[in-house]
C-alpha cells in the first residue's frame, strides 16, 4: 500500500507560485529593486544644484526684464518680489552648504512650487498699456500735522552773493481760510533770542498775503497785499525778489497781474539765506531745530511749484500764469519744480521736473482724484 504524504491539487500549486512571486516584488520598491539607494549626502548635493539653478533662473528673469512706465515694462516695485525670493533661497543655500540645514524631498518640492508662484506673480504685473497717472489734487492738512518736505538743499535758499541775490517763487494755490499766521511755502526759520532769522517764507497774516525775509542784523522785510476773496479757489501766485536794484526789492503777482511792489528802506539789511540744514516745506513752519510749528501751519492745495534763479519779468509771469510757457525741467534758470497734479507712484519719493530732487508727504494729507 502506498502512503500519500501530501494531498495537493495542481491548481493549488499554481496559486502558491503566484503568491510567492507577489511577495518577492512587494518586498522592494522599483527603485530599490533596480538601483542602489541614494545616501543623504548625495541627496543634499542634488538639492544644492537644484537651488542654484532656481536662483540663476530668477536672477535672469529679474535682470533681463525692463522696468518703467511703458507697455511691456514691469513696475520698479515688482522687482522686489524677485529680490526677496532670491534672498530667501540664498539663505537656504548657504545653510545647506554649511551643513547647518537639511532638506527633505517634500521641502524641496515646496520650494520649487513657491518659487514658480513668485515668478508667476512677477510676470502678472507686466504693463499691458502705458502708465498714465490719475489726475488729482493734493490736499495737505497742515493744522493736523501734514506737510510737504522738499528736502535740505542750500540752492533753495541761496541765490548768489549776499546783497546781490535774485529769484522767483511761483505756484498755484488753493488755501483754506485761517485767521492767523500760516506758512505756505518756506525756507524761513526764526529764533530771535538765539540770534536766528534766515531764509524766505510765503505766508498769510491777518488777511494779508506776504513774503517774509530774514535780513541782516536779525531784521525782517515783509511786503504783502490783501488776500481777501481769494480763498478756497485756485489762484496763481508769483513773488519776484531782486537785490541788484540798490536794495531788497519785491514784486508780487496774483493771476498774472502785479498787485504789490515794495523796496526795503534799509539798503544795508540784505536777505540772509538759510544755511541751517533745514528742509524747504509747504503748509507748515519749522523751528531752527527742524520741529514743526502746527500753530503756524495751513490747510490747502498746491501744484506747479517752481523756483527760478532769475527775477522774472511781468511778461514772463503772465505767460507762466496763462500756460503759454510750459515748464519742462530743461530751463537753465529753473532750480526745482513739482507738478503735484497727479497721484504719484510713491508719496515718499516724488520726483521734481529737473530730476535732481525728490519731495515726500508727511502726516495728514489726501489725494482727491479728478474725474475724467
């Protein structure tokens, strides 16, 4: 009699064979079964190369793009998106090279995704048409601490040798009525007790529109005219100063017409320019230490501000008022000029017409857009 050790059917043998093959393949991944595993150092080197490649790509995008206000340009501010991402990636790269940071594969994937998003966000800012600033009126609330800071520049106050200076200050103004001394545009500073009276300042006092000059021997020269009836509407103001006529002489114009002319009766007391390192300001007054004096501030609007190194004639003032003379910034006697008739890209960096100077807005102010 034959003894059967196992009673296994042929079908079972086939199934068992398939199970054994499946177990073999489940025991390793495709990469593990077909290649040697990558160690941590090799992985770090791969990630470093990827980071360097990403940084190079972003730098190329930044450096090969054009920035400006024309169609196809990028705004200057958009460059900061790429600069910030480059800085972030370079910090990670430095730490990896110093072995103070390790990245996982998922972290590397996230860096790639975030960098692609930054590039996409940058590309979305390309100008689809030429940039046209929105026309607007700037309203400055000097009584609440607002003012325009035009920077510290001696040439805004010094126009030649002592006793021989001449210059013209000219602008458009819309002023709120305030029944006290209010400074509108000024380089003037004063502290009589400390022997300081310097610079010039356009101001309103007791209903009169004045030009205040600090003069030799701590004296003042303050020619002016009645400003009643000219509040809360746009008027063109021009003040011409000339010391080459024997004494400090001022002519004042309103809307192109001469409304006042006065010569100092003290020829030896010439105009003293401000050399104290204090900025020219609008709608406020500063102390010799640069502190605002809100009790001598004004509320209002200004535009088309020009300071000239010459004593403009009545005919020239009329043409500036009427618009027949367009100020471009190329004029040889134009010291500085700001239009202030449209919303700037940066309220802390408002370029002047000559390209030499910038102004910034401080405190309480607002741009009121003008409807088309």
